[in-house]
């Protein structure tokens, strides 16, 4: 958690307003009683939060929240799920064949602070977490 907090604290240039969105999604993951969070740093490429259920052997990952860092002043988020773990009734996600650790997934790109989209994606996190129970 220290690495995540250090990343958040160092994130100062945020014209599109993605930092509060990232913090909100991070807090959603923190509120999951049986979830573990991994943080993978690849400066200049991405910073990745991974929501895991360590009590699941087959597929512990239930969400991946990537901060795309190719332009640190214009970061955006890509939130991805395994295809069968969620529904996308409003068809806002992109199907990525073999795009989530070699399996089909859905990714939702967030490039501006859109409260409706953030709420929709948060609902998908809830759905994926429940699916993994």
C-alpha cells in the first residue's frame, strides 16, 4: 500500500482529472474484505492495480486498473475484466480478444472525469468481485 500511496502523492500534473477517479477505484478495491491488491509499476508505460481474490485458485484476478502513463500529464485509465465475469448492458466496454493475461476481456477506457462512466465501471468491479465468490 505504501507504493500506491507514494504514486498517488507524486501524481501532481492531472489536467484530465484522472487522479480522483483512480483514487475512487482504489478505494472501491480497498473496501473488499477478501480482496488483495497488487501494484505493478512500469513508469512511462503504466501503473497497474490488480484486484485479487487469494482464496481463488483458478482465477484470482477479478479486475485490473491501469493508469496509462505514455504521457504523464495526460494519463488515462483502462479498467479490465475477464469477459465472463461481467455484463456490459450499455456496451461501453471494448472486447479485447486474449487481451487480459492471454484471455478474452472487457476494458473500459476512462479519459475524463465522467461520473456516470466511473459509476458504471465501479458497478462492474462489484459484479466481478461477486462473480469470483
